[in-house]
C-alpha cells in the first residue's frame, strides 16, 4: 500500500515557529563556544546549517501537500533529502553534542535534547512504519446494528472443490495460472533509514525534554515554549491525542503568566509568538469553539508546572535519559 505523508497547515506553522527559536539559540551558542570549545561550536554550526536546509525542504513539502513514498516520482528526491538531513543532524547531535553539553548552560542542554525529539518527530511524520496517515481498513462489528440484519460469518463458506478437470487445486494453496505473487511495497528511503515505528522513541524524547525544561527554565523562556509547542503538535498530529495536546498547551500558557522572571524584547517576541500558537492549540479539534468558550470545554484546568529551585548540577533531580530501543542510527 502506498504511504502518503501530509503536513497539516497548523502543524506546519507550529513546527516552523519552534524551529526558528531553536535556530536562533543554536547560532547564539555556536558563537559563544567558538573560543572555549571550537569543536562543539563547529558541531552546533553544522546542526544549524542542517536545520535551515531542513526548514526549506519542509516548506516545499508543505506546498506539495502529499508525498508518495513508494513510487518513483519527483517528490521522492525531496522526501529523501528530508530524511537524510534529519538523519545527519541526529547523528551529529548524539555523537558529538549531547556528550559535551553537560558542562554548559541549562538552555543549551534543554535545546540539545529538544532537537533530538524534533528529528524523531520528522521520522514519525515522513518515515514511520506503520504510517500515521494511513487510512484504517474498516472492520465489521460482531454486534448487529440496529435496523440492519446481522451477518452470520459461519454461513460464508468456501466454494466446493472443482473436480471436472479443473486446473486449480484448492487444497494446494497455489495461485491461479498467470497470477504472480504480489509483494507489498516498502518505503523507498529504507536505504537511508530503517523502516520501523519511531513513535515510542519520539514520545520518550519529547517527554524527557519537557521534563528538564520544566526543571531548569522559566515558564516564559522561549526554549521551554518551543519544547511545549512542538510536543503539543506531536501529540495531536502523530499520536492523535487531542485532549493531551490541549492540556499541555493550556498548562504551558499558565506557566508563562506565572513566571516571575523578566525577559528582554527579543525573548518577549519569541514567547509571544509561541503563546499565540499554544492558544490556538488549546481549542484545536473542538467543534464550534471560539475564543474562551473553547478553552473552557477542555475539562479541568491543569495546574501550572511546579519549578524547583536552582540546581548546582544538571543531574540533580533530572529524569532518567530515555534510551532508544533500537540503538543509535547508523
């Protein structure tokens, strides 16, 4: 079955807004570490460059609206480029950046873990097996529907065997003459990345990035809001959990208003854009919602995320780093 991947308009906007914040801080820390750690600075610049190229490819993917990943079409070049850029970015991040960020500011550490979740997010969107966008095969309910006759499955029996010189032996299980076996096509990018289910890893990395952002960054910090924005989009578009997405967005906005820390004009603009997107996420998927009426229909309002005091070491009170079930990408 052909695998079609689509980017929802709002999900695309959320992904781009989060990526812009990430790129801004990547450039800032790549410059800041240039003298103290030139190697780390070079790796951050490489990830920044890959992120910028990846954003351009995602914009093109948004315009194409649909990618058939099993047919030899022009869109396959774009699809392969997106997968390759994400794979290379993740390899650099896991091999060279994550082992070195423990000695730097909390912002860079949270950003590095968030970027890993973002790369897996792209794998889920464009290369997951099974595809998150495949239409489910309708199933028949065993219970009779009111007003309709029930189906007796025991009455569906195989045709009687043909005995008068028929060329087909029903007991052999062979195919009719001239009918070759048909194999289900696999995604064409398996030579770049194994075709498997990336949802468990992506979910674990988003959860971890969200936890350490809550622990070490203020509620109004743009990196923390970037984590929450993309995490909420992931929950809605990939896990199809609208309720969890709306609650996460609502709690993130409440944390912004409860944050006592100040911010400069640049951080305020980034935070304001994230809050605007999160505000729409609070009402996303609700029928007939407009303004505050949609936010009230989500049920109980979650409390703001408690933020402990400052830590001397990053590992104090930090959740355990999730490990990939399939190891690092080769």
